[in-house]
């Protein structure tokens, strides 16, 4: 795969322009100053380069104030991110939403790296900022990442949904700080080492109103194809994409995945090792994530889940599921229905 420079999805620049116009700022002048001709990127296949996107953000904040990030998110909708927006909207639980958000964040931007972790009390999406960004851009990205996550969480869970806590990497000036408390309506840690958005673990497995596994899976496929063509993603992300594609065929062997990525098996193994992982761990991880989605309340039948996850029969799938989750698929589904 070609070494493609870090970039941002067209929808991000478009929402910044809408926010500027709503503040009576000449968006076209700022675009020109940033070096961006927005019409060049409307196809969606052309992404805004790192340097130009940073110019746009910096100029926009300087022309307004840091809370321009909240205005940008006001104009954001699932359609802003095309297939990814659809997949996020139709996630069946907050857990699958977080996993999908982390896995495919590269469509939104490759200027940030996103991690998803769960502990006893909370589940967190963590954003890791590109070191080369100036402080204005880093602050904007921190605010926007938290605000976008909250917006989608409310779109899929209901307008009254609140996060457990957020952490931002900077401390806004006193005169605008109240706007942050009003916007997020949860505990906020300012001046944190990393941007974090935390959910209550009790909310993770609640069925979401718009849940649609079939539409979410189709959107995942479209996003994967898009990322393969347009965005720089690490090998781990590319392997996960290939596993999702190959699992239903029953042939998702290490050799097949390596060949599809134009590598020998040994090169494939060594490169994954450099990223701190291996093929089997990734296979187990993606199978477990998908299995929990498929078997969730009102989910797929055992036979359908077995096929989609590439197992030879239901008993093999059931044994693997019990190893991952600690209970059988049937007991897992019953536990969710009783919550």
C-alpha cells in the first residue's frame, strides 16, 4: 500500500465552513487563506491534507474563539461521514458503537489515533494527537473529538444521554469555561495528558433504538473499502478490515490475509510484531467483538453468527464464545434480556 500522507475527511472542512458562516465570518476568505479549494474534495475520494486542514482550523479559531468547535459539531450529522455515519447510527449497543468508532476513525481523520478501553467502572475512547500540530489545533481537536463523540452518543441513545466524564488536553480561559460545562453536562478534567471520553459501563449493553445489524455491517464494508483506497491506516487496522471481509467465507487464514496485503507470511508476522500484536490475537479480538454484537438481544441465530464468524459448526463457535465471555451464547443473550 502506498504511503499516503495524513489527511482529514471532506465533511470536517465543510462543517467548519458552516460554523464560520453562522458566525457571520467570510468562510471563503478563510478557505482561500488556508489554501483550500473545497470543491476539489466534494467527491469524498479526495481528502484534505494535514497541513491545509491545520491551516483552516487555526485561522477559524483565530477569527472566532475556541468554542467554534461546538458550532462545528452543531452542523454535523451522520451523513457528514457517509457510510461510517450510517454504521455508527445503526450500532446495536454503545459498546459496538465505541468499537466501530475506534476501528474506523481513520475515515474521519488520520491526524488522530483512537483507542478504546474498558475498566470496571467505565469505558473510554482516547484520542492521541499528532505531535506536529500547533497548540491551537491540538486544543480544537481535543474539544471536537469529545463533542463529536457526545453528539453521536445522543443521536443513538437519546437526546438526554450524558457521558460519565471527559478529559481535555487544555484549560479554556475562565470567561468561556462555563460553555464547556453547559455543553457536556458531565464531569470535565481540564489539562489532561490525553483527550478521553468515558461512558458508564452499565450503559454499554443496552439495546439502542435504531439498532440494525445488517445496515451496520454493510456500512462497515463500504468504510473498509474507502479506507483501503484513500487513507493511511496502520497494518493492524488493515488486517482487521481483511478479517471482517474474509470471515464469512470460512477462509481467513494467516496466509490468505498476508497475501491480500502483498506480503509473505514471515514479513506479515514481523510487521505485526513491530506493532505489538499478532495475527491470532487480532482474529480472536475481532471475532469476540462481532460475536457479542451478533448474539446480543434480538440478534442473529446461532447458525447465522457461526457462518458470519467463519466457524465450521455451532459447537466450535459456542466453545470459543464461552472462552471469550465466560458464558454460552444462549446465556449471554439471556443475561442481556434480563438487564
